[in-house]
C-alpha cells in the first residue's frame, strides 16, 4: 500500500471521533476514544497521539504513512495558531491545541471549529456535491452553522462566523438562550427548542391531540415525539413544527439574500425529521428569499452523519499539505 | 511620468463616473459623462471608450499609459464573463458588457455589481482601513450591500450575494418592496422608507411635533427632514429614526453573527444623518449581536462618497492585472 493517509479528529464533550482517510476522502478506518476532561483537559492531546499510534500498529503501518492531522474542536479558536481561548465542555482555557498535538504526534496539525469541519466534510464528500457556496445548518442540542464561500469556510474577524444559532428570531419576550441573549434561533429550532415549543403548545391546546396524550402519559416531550406525531397526522404537532420551520426559513432566507448559497445543507439530529421539516421549511424560505436567490438554492439533508467532522478534518489537513 | 494608471468606471442610470487612478488608489483625475440609455443602452460602451481617449489627449498621455478597466454596473451580472443579464435602468438585456468594452477600448475589463465595487473602494481606500472582513450597507433610494470576506467580495451562486436590502424585517403586513416581496429592510431603512415611516407617524401622532408642523407646511416629508428634526430635539422624529435603527440593527446583527465582520460601513445619502443614526443603530446592534461578535465589529460611516465606485473599480482592475 503506497497511498498516504490523513488523520481526521473530531473532538466532542464525551467522545473523540478519529479516522484515517485517503486523499480522496475515503474513510480507511474510523474509531472513537472517550474524551478525558480531567485536569482541565490536559490529557486529551496525548490520548489522541496514543490512539493514532495504536491504530497504526493494529493496521501494521508506520507513522510515515500519515501526512497530517485536521482537527475540529468546540469553543473559541484562533484559527491561524490553533490556540483555544476557551472550550467550556472540554475544560480548556488558553490551550495551545495545535502546538501540543504537533509535538505529541510529530505531524502537522490544522485546527478549526467543529461546526466548520462538519460543513467542509459535507462540501467535500456529502450533500454539498462539490458546490463552492454552501450554508450548513446543524440542528442538534443547539443550532450550529458553517458558511462556505468560494470553497473556503468563513471565519470572520474573530473566528465567530457561522454562529447561525444566535440569529435573533423573537425580538421581544423570547426564551433565554445559553449565549445570554433571548429569542435566538437556537431556542426554537434545536431539538431542545422544539421540545420546549411542544410542551408549551400542549399546555395551551384544547381538544384532542396525539401530542397532548403523549405528554399526559410521559410527562415530557422530545423533538422526536413531535416528528413522529406529525408523520401520524397530528395537527398540533404540525403547528409546532411549522413554527420552527417559519423562523428557520426566515433566518436562512435572510442569510441567503446576503450570501446566495448554491446548497443549503440541514444536518444534526433534528434533520432526521426529513420531509416533515424540509417541506414547511422550503415553503417559508421561498416566501422570504429573493426570487433569483431561491431559484439557485437547493435544500439537502446532510448525508455524512457523525462522519462529517473527521472527513472535514481530513480535507483541512489536505489543504494545508497542498 | 512613468507610473501607469487604472481606469475606474461606475455606471449609474443618469451619469457615468470615471477616473484614472494610480496603483495605490490615488485619483489622478475624475470626471462624469451622461448615461445615454437610448437604443437599449447600445451607445454606452463607445461613449466610455471615447471619454477615455479624450481625457488622455487632454492630459497629453498615450493609451499605453493605461493598464486595465474595472467597472461597476447595476443589474444582474455574470461576474466571470462580464455579461449583463438585465439592467433595467440602463436598458440592457443580455448585453456582453466586458467583451464590448474590451473591443472598444483595447484594454482588459473586469465587471462587478455597483454596490460591490463601492464596498471594495471603501475597503481599499476608505472607512475599511484595510480590514479583510467587511459588511457595507448603502442606504440610498434603495438599500444595497456588499459582503467582503478574506478580502474578497462575495458573489454567491448566481451573483446575488449582498442583497441586504431584501432581508425581511416585517414578516406580516409590511410595505410592498420593488422586488415584489413585502416588508423588506429597504422599505424601512432607505431614504424613501424613512420618508414613508415619517409620513405615517405624523398621520397618527397627537400633540405638537416639529415633524408634524413641517408636514402640514410642505405636504410631504423627506429622510433629511427627519434627521434635521432629530438634531433639533424632536421626539417624534427620533421615534421614526429609532424604528429604522431597530430593524437595521437587527438585520446587521443577524448577518454579523453569521459573517463576523471587523468593520460595518454605512454609506449612501442616509448615512449623512451621522450620529443621529449611528447611535441608535449601535444600541440595537449590540442588543442582538453575540458579545464576541459585537466586540470585534466597528461601525463607520463611509468616507469616499461618490468616489467609492471608481476607486473600487480600479482595485478590481488591479487585482485582475496582478
């Protein structure tokens, strides 16, 4: 075997996803290790270095078989230096991630934000189909995003570009958001936000509703309960999802008028709702986007799932080497 | 004189602004010619070619003294080919602007949208101070915009990027916009929009107001009337401007959460309101932008005025040559 590999690393609060990939973005092997957040996350870079060495041994490969590492991390990152100002879930504060990982692995390291590498992964090998202007929206516990223009991920003046979840959807009286503001898109379009909207809706709803019955049974509701009820024809659940789709469609249309993406990729757990979400989302988007902007934009559900990060990491590493 | 020049051309519906500039963006000479929209705008490219030759003669310079032309035009443009799909004010439909102007001048031509070259001009020689991530908002008869990321103007999938004026500010029951939608930012933050808000405000206002007295006198109101009344302490006028600032601040904050600009440059006739607009605008912006996004963004009034276009045109031409 002569083709060399890139290492993709996707750091999360509980697991670190890792993979070796070819220069075409094919996953040779992928695996996970637990995230050790003890002692302010000081062990993480050595855990990654060891995991790479063990995996090479398992595959009977030498270290020279690896070209570079591309890594995604949560938190506030200075992209050029790979310095982490703060990553609350990991315990890092002023942590020189790139330098540490380079020393411990002997490989060149490129670091970017986790939402950004997921977007790059989808651009390269996923729903992006190679489009150069993409908007990626990740609807999970929170709402994240990545904006790719001319094939480059946007970082902005201080690495904050892509914070789509903190677009303000409700200007007055909105729910509190983790960021300290209120009424952010994240409070409406994340899994948590949808569950909250559903709980509020059943509290004020009259009459019979599948969603209300479910709530009376279980005592709470999840985003998945909402999607399941929509698919079974429940009207109240459809109203909840339409509210999410309205605010998400408006926010995406407003961004699209400024940025004119070719693909709008919806990922994260909430995207498993599929057409139950996409159909109302497109309807609201088309109402608020300029005609030519709507015509050139295609909505797609992300296709790489949990692999988007390691694939995007490998893409970053490849860009660095080339 | 050995230093060669670039030609900046900024095409408007009534005049064509032209200038020769050094490679440092210094204006050597600038002048205007009328826009001849007769016969579907067919004479425009020859008028520009002739104007360049006359000006060279006047300055006792040869054609070889010019390196390239950068031109801004209104309408829908295919950037790579310089082909104009449609420019209603000019009369062009499917017009090969770049090819025509290259044939008639013998110089290489680069074409971009008029709002974009104004943004590039401000980045290069104006309020941008060389920042690489800029949001430019032009508040004139309409509301235009340009988004610059990593020093490059964004065009998007079909050249529509930067259409900030068509962000939806009022989702239900908003005023009709020229684009065919309703409630666009342009209906609230353009000179026309501010005049409309003022006229509505005096119609429903009780008591004494400078703005109301002025309306009773003149029978109509302009954006400038509103600014003048604000500066004289009129409360009703301040309320009108605060409504504009609220929607503009919200739209810019939402975009900034996605783009994280270093400078936000406000240009166009409405920007002459100065602090009367900037102060409420910043207040609303800071309420809706993420903390780190607001910290890294500086609001500035555009400094180049009507020269922004020809300077940005020269920058485009210089990029092309280099």
